[in-house]
């Protein structure tokens, strides 16, 4: 049994870990979640939809491993069933981090059952749990089965979604996530021949202020201003545009004509299908509910209601582009079904708008 002081320390530690994962880029915005077991029957977890920067120790709900009920003012993260499944299956799990880390997530889109790697001259296998929609019991069951079958590994890739890594304490869990990311990056670079770095490279962004377009750079060319004007005219729900010219996005913008979601967050935040113009001067494709507009050989304009939304779209798009290039060069991949994409996109919009309203 942990004492009150120890539990309080654990609450603080979860927040410290979330901030350090945020800093290292293994988690972004409110995506991902972290938990710690406090006894055989309970664990603490980060709440749903609250930014890590705003978290206070007493905001973490306490979840029952047995029946999933919780105590506390805030709702547990939507992926709490995955955590419960691991605590039920693995005695060596006392601290869990669920991330959407870039390269492990991209490996999880290749349709592979496992990632074989070497760490300190030892062979290591990272299993890929079968796909199921986020936040569902089916997903928790798939992770549970992968955790049960692979007792020697403490990192599980979740197909088309992210990773879940654990250990006896925070330090071990974070080390697992870093180890997995290194192995996955090596695989994406060496086997999939995709060495685009994960980044957002801002080109010419803009925002609407009292109905007027404000360009964030004085040197925005007229050609680009026209693109912004076209987007705002066709999408009254958009108030900010982030122009991403990262290496992966640029490559897609000159070589690909259509992107279907390979990753859950792409389906949620960018949309269910993105068309890309294939020649200089070809018309832009601006569609409802698709938060990215590619311009030929000019990267992508990522759309949002706020600056943060537009930037989030840019981050998610970059990862989606790396996954797309990796799958193309690997020659195999698992795309998410259109039906699942629509479901996720609808759910995300519904929940996000509720959340945005409650925050305001
Ligand atoms: Zn997730």
C-alpha cells in the first residue's frame, strides 16, 4: 500500500513526465495519456481533453482496474481501457505512457505484425496490436492480447494509432518509449527509405482579424495571398491558415495526387480524403471538413478555427505524409477503412466542439 504522501508524489510525477514527453515531442498537444498504478485495484491517469500544461495534481482521476469506474472531478482519458487492459495482464506494468510518437506510429501503418530490432546487441521484438477504433473496448482487447503474447517486451505499437509503453516506474516507461522510437526511426529510414525528418516548416501563414486577412509575413507573395483568399472564401469556418513546407509535405505536394488516412489522427483532424493538384497552376481543392489544401510543389495550407488548431493540423499532416511515403516505398501498408475514417472524423468533431465550448 502506498501512503498518502507517496500517492501525491505519484500525481506530481505523472505531470512531470507528461511535460517532459511534451518537450521531447513524444506527445503533442492533449494527445496521448499517462497513468500510474497506486495499488492492485487502482491507477491514476491523465484526464481527457486537458492540456498537459494546465494539469494540476488533484485533477487526475483515480480509476478502478476491476470495473473501470472512477473518482474525481475530471473524466479519465478516452483511452483508459487500454491502460486497464495492461494493468490486468502485466505485473511488470506500474507506469504506462501512451504516445502518438511519429516513427513508431508510422511503422504501425505498414501492416506489419511486429517490428524486429536490436538494442544493445540483443534482439528485441515490438508487437503491433491489431487495429480497432480509438477509445473502444476492441482496441483495449487487441492491446491486451499483444501484451499477453509478448511477455518479454514492454512496448506495443497500436496499428494506425500510436504506441503504449510501460515499466515498473516512470523512468522505465519513458526509456521504453525512447527505445521504441529509435528502433522505429531506423526502420523507417533504412528499410522504407524515407529519411524525411519530422518537422513543421512554416511558409506563409495568415489569420482572419475582424473579417480581414492578416498575413504573418510581410513578404507573402501575391500568388500565395490568392491561395489564402480562395480558402477563406470557400471555408467560412476557417480563421487561421498555417502553411507547412516541411520536407515530407513538400515531397507529397509534388509527387502524390491523393491521400487516404493511414493514421487515426489524420482521419480525425485533417479529414477522410485529401486530393492534391498534380501540375503547376492546377486549381486548389478546397473541401468542407478537409483541413488541408495542398498547392502543387508548394507544401500544404493547414486550416483551423484558431492558430493552435491550424498548427495542430500541420503537425498531424507532417506525420501523415511521412507514413504515406514510408508505405509507398515499403510497397505495403494498411489504410484505415473509409467507414472507420468517417466515424472517427464525426466523433472528433462532435467531441472537439463540445470541448472547445466548455473551455471558452
Ligand atoms: Zn491515442
